């Protein structure tokens, strides 16, 4: 009986090792993001918006939300971000009866 239990455990271990890994969740939304000529930076609850304003928003490890400040394009609109993977976020801007969704990519702003 012990030998068959040990054999069953060994087979189970081999099967688990051979299974493909589950998709990894993105680490976190923090970092620099670009879409065409626009960019923004997120660091915890702090964002530097595409218009250059440093402000705080609602931060979640894989999401972010803020209201576009006065003086920027789309002022007063709500921006919702959801991270798809380490390199991609979906940014949805809702305001003044319109809704726009864009796919932004992680980028290096030091170059």
C-alpha cells in the first residue's frame, strides 16, 4: 500500500511539473506609459498626467483612476486604467457625453 501511495505521489508531481504555467499577472501599474506622442508616469497614488500635472488618484496595484485637472485637454473627464500585462494598459476617458478607449504601452522616458 505504501509503495502505491508513493508511486501515485511521484506521478502527480511529474504531471504538475509538466503542466504549462498559468499566465502571470502583471506586476503593477507603476511606471511610465506612452500612447503616440503622449506619456504619463504612475508611482503609487501619484500620477504625472499627459498634460504634465502631478496629482494623486485612486491607485490599485493593477489599476488607476483620476479626474483630468483644469487646464488640460478633457478637463473634468474621468480616466480609468486597467493593466492587462507588464507592458500594456487600457485607458478609458469618459466625459462630456463621450468615451474614448486607448491601449497604452510601457515606455522609457529617459531617452
